[in-house]
């Protein structure tokens, strides 16, 4: 609510009496979590006093550790972004090297902002693996070798002397897009992160759905082809092994060697990444376009099953591969629509992430802001 909301409107939205609302508002004002401001003057009578989140209550950082990049965002308490940066990163180097690198990046990131680590209310951290709250880390993560059962949360809390809120990157992507992106006001949405791997965040009935183990949404490991290529999880024919960035890059390398007519063969095969394949596809290279379209078709096939089961109103495709735009999204839509029942396909839209590469980092900000507000409320009781 950047423009603010009146007490009466808030009471209506929350279904509370004005008396109950007044007492809650008084507490929040006293704690400094929100503040009052006058709205634009109305033609007759007093202009209502509006309530806003107090941006100066404190600052937070969101960190999105992807397989091949790390994004950092500094925000005030109203989620206004003060600074954002992104750097290359290699999560397969294991926790000690990676977290040391994240530490150096964060220190350098904050150096010219006059914000110290000790000033922060908390840091939200997203990682590309199944996060289990009791571990404060990831369990058997397919694309994070060496991280199994490493206590990421407590390690970072000690390192930075600051509260850490850990989450799965795709789940945080769903949260970020729901709060500030393409998914506002949507109660049933899936956010699918297609990067090096593939994962999903599920928001069902207005709530993030985590399941019995706390890490639901690993759609990258749905079997698409029983005897398909080997996946990082050990199984064969998983969606991720057919449509993830790693598989797109591998196909690009093979095509570069096999077909000299393709523009892919203009760069050395071992260096080809998924983004190179995307670039040549956009430039009109038919072989690269086929690779991208085939990956999109596989993703759409997997999404059709999810559409039939979960009946979402919106599917948001994020992550670096989604930046290929309609070259990738159109085959996703076509396969998903063709293979799901009309009653469900008529209800769902499949669109690109509004926050682009920042969905998960903004989700990490959203989560740590909510956590900070709850903690402040709990401490005031
Ligand atoms: Zn797999």
C-alpha cells in the first residue's frame, strides 16, 4: 500500500470492527512499524488520515543464490529498493567457498551505502535446493553438490551476526511476484524458475504450499521420458534434464559440432551456454530455435499435469531462460493448453515474470520484512 490506506478501509479488508482495528493500529504506531500521513484534500469535510508502512523502521537485505549467479538487494521497510547488484556465482563450489564469496560480495555491496551489517533487521537468503526448516539448510539438493545438510542459516547468523531467513529460490520467486510482480491479487499461482535447474513455488488458496517435508515444488524432477537423459538427481528423463539451462546448453554444444550451418558453430562448442543458444535463437538461427522450442514443449507438458491437479489461475515463468521471451513461452503455452483439460486450461494464464531476474531476491526481501514485523510484534507483547 504505497499510497496508504484509511483505518476504515483496512477494517473492512480484514473484517474487523473499527474498535478492534483502532487498538491494533495504536500498537503498530507506537512501535513505529507504521505511520500516519494526510491524504490529498477532499472537496468537503476533513481528508482522512492514511496509514503507511514506516520505511524508516529498518533496512533488510535479500540475497538470491542461484546456480550460476548471486543477486543482492538492499531495501527499506516499505520494500523500496535502495540498491541492487548481480554477480556471477558457482553454487557447485560447495558451502564454504560459496558462503565466503557471498560474504565478500555483501561487504562490498554495503560498503558505499552507509548501511552496516549490524544495522540490518535481517537478511533473507534464497538457495536453489529443497530447504528444510529443521536443518536450516538443504537436504539432498540435486544441483548443490556438497551442501547436503549443511546448516546454512546458523552458519550465516554467526558470520554476519544478523537474523537470517532462509528459503528456496522458486518459493521466494512466487512470493516476490505475488507481493510486487505479476501475481498481485492472485490466490492460486505457480511460479516456475527455469534457470540452470527447474523448480516451482506454489501459492495455493493465498498461502505458500510447502508439503509434509517443507519443500514441495521440485517440478524439475517430474519424469517426462522414462528412459530419457540422466538427471543430476540420479533418475532418467526428468523435466530438468530435458528443459533446464544445463540441458539447453548441452544440446547447443552438440548442435554446434554436428551442424556447421548453425550459427552456434561460430563459437567454440565447450563454451556454449543456454544464454548463447537463446541469443542465436533470437537472431533467427533455426537449430537454436528448435532447441528452445523443444525445451518449452517439455515444460508445457509438465505444466499440463500441474494445471490438471492444482487448477491455478496464473503460472509465472521466471529465471534466466524465461528471458528468451515468446520463443520459449509460446511452446510452453501450446503444450500446456493442448494437454490439460479445458475446464482448467480456460482458467489459467501463462506469463513471464514481471520482476525478471529479481523475483527471488525480492521474495527474500518480502519474507524477511514479514518476519521482522512478526518478531517486533512478538517482542512488544
Ligand atoms: Zn531429476
